[in-house]
C-alpha cells in the first residue's frame, strides 16, 4: 500500500485547515452551537460553495466533486481538529450514501445535486436511539431488533389515503434532526406477520412532523427527538415490491453505509485527538513551575510521548480504513479510544484550569465521551469486527478453528500501526516530542 497522498488530496487538507483556522476557533464553535441550527450556516454555505464539501464523494453526474472516501475522510480529519459543528456527517456520511444506494433514479436526480451544493441537509432517524446498531457497528443489524418490532414498536408505516405512506412513532438522538431539510426515517411496514424495515423520506414541512432539539453532552453534535403523527412520507426506492423477498435490502445498505461512516468518524476522532495534543504541547511549553516549563519534566515528556504514539497509530488505522472501508469498525474503535485517552490527559496536564467547563479542553473531552456513547462502546466495535472476521464462529463447513485470522486485517495487523506503534506509522521516541 502506498500511503502517500496526491497533490489534490494535500490541497484539500491544506485549504480546509486554513479556512477553519480563521473561521472556527474555540470561541466561534461555542457561538455556533448556540444558534438555532446548531452550526454556522454562513460557514456551511462557504464550505459548500467554495470547497464542495458535502459533494466531495458524490459523482460529478450529480453535481459532486467526484472524489472518494479518502478525500472525504481527510476533510473529516480537519473538521475533527476544529470540532466543527456542521451537518457534514449526517448529510454526506449517512444520508447521501443511502439515497445513492436505495433511491430511484428520480429520487437521486432530485436529491443528490441539492446535497452536493449544500442547499439540502439530511438526517437519518432510527427509533430507540440505536444508531450504532442500525448501522451494524455494534452487532448484526439483519434481524431488525434495533428498529423495534411487533405492532407498536419503533416507527410504523401504513398506506395513506391518496397513495404514499403515513408514519407514526418517534425517534430520539437524531443527529441534526432539528434542522435537516429532509429526514430518512426507518419504519416498519407490511403489517405484523410480514413486517420489514424500510426507509422513508420525510420533508421538513410535512404535516404531523414535530422536532425538538435535545440537550446533548457534546453540543457540537446536536441531536433531536423526532415525533411523527400520521406524517406523510415517501418510500426511498421503488414502491412496487409485493412481498418481503422483493423489498430493498435496507439492513445491507445501512451496514455498508456504517463501515464508511465508521471511517469518517475515525478520521474525525484522529483530528480531534491530534489538535488536543497540539494544544497541550503549547500549554506545557509555556506553563512554568519551580522556575521551569512543566513540559521539561521527564514524567510529562513520557506521557506526551505515549499520547503521540497513540495518535499516530490511530491515524494510520484511519488512513488504512479509507483505503479499505471494511476495516472501518476497527479504525473507529482505535480512534475513539485514542481520543478518550488524549482528551483525558489534556485535562490533567492543563492542571486546575483544565478542570473548568469553560476551558477548550472540555470540548474535546465531551466529544470523546459523546461519540463513544453514540457509536460505541469500543469493546463492542472490536467484538463486531472479530465476528465479521470469523474469529468467534468458524465459517460454515469449516473445521473448528478455521475462522482464526481468515480475514485480512482481522488480527493485530488490521491497519499499519493500529494495534501498537510498531507499524508503518511507528513514532520516534520521546525525544521527538521534546518540549
């Protein structure tokens, strides 16, 4: 694998970092999350118009830039550094791939160009606050247990009087659900005996739709409760399936979207951890104790060196997942764990000021805690990756033990440097981060 980036990819990273450094510092982030939308709408328009950020991974035929997952992951690494509150993940990371995979040609032609130019933001609403389960990150989503069940569980869909469907139910913890112009709602249809989960399009102005922004631990990822009371909806995909066997493979599409979203989240976590470490390095260089900078103490150097190795290993895992999205779950586990450790150490190394809620170190601490609650926990991500690799259950017909290590990257070599600092992203010793 050639880990070098192209000139175009480096330019995407450089341009985005310069813009976010000017427009999205800690003070700007705190101001943006307190707006009604939960993000800086003017900055989002600029990112869409000048950089084509929401359409980065969409085909040119739909008005996108025509790049791939790697470019979008690099962009997410930069937005993660700034903890940028934006609809990028919910719109480009979750909704757009589902529309592209399941939508009819007419739906794709209508929606994807509007997503690409930033004029339409989207949100994925699944009942029960079970986004990780719906995306297949923490377990197999084929059974549909994450969507509720029976006659009243989850969100229910029934035929409307004039065609279309009516949805009844609610979904909590919907990322950007309060401000999105379009909701993709997972709902049961087909009655009790033939119940199956499908995705439906709900417009922001639909009658019977109520959205309430919730108080979230991490304000940079706004969440909402979505209530649907006989709300008019349109099936995502062709509405000509007569039975469950002919219906779209919604769990499969969600799982495929999940592994790609895991890569983007891993890149975000790496960016956030890297910036938290950089800010901590700046602080320990300037903060003096006993007449010398605290960063000159050997114990502090060792702690910083350990954090540096963790960040480099997580970055290597995220980049590998961008090249091979199947490893997204492992990369996400590595990224979330790294961000949690680095954010915690950042609070500690900032001393008394780091423990105040007003200090920027807590922005990273809250992002670490909230992301693990939303998309983790880490041990379930790793368990799911092991199940996919066949480490727990041998493949059908194979002798006992045949499943161990049968998938590339399932073990300690899942990504260069992902399990330790000894891979291609190996970090130099403590002297490399001497302060």
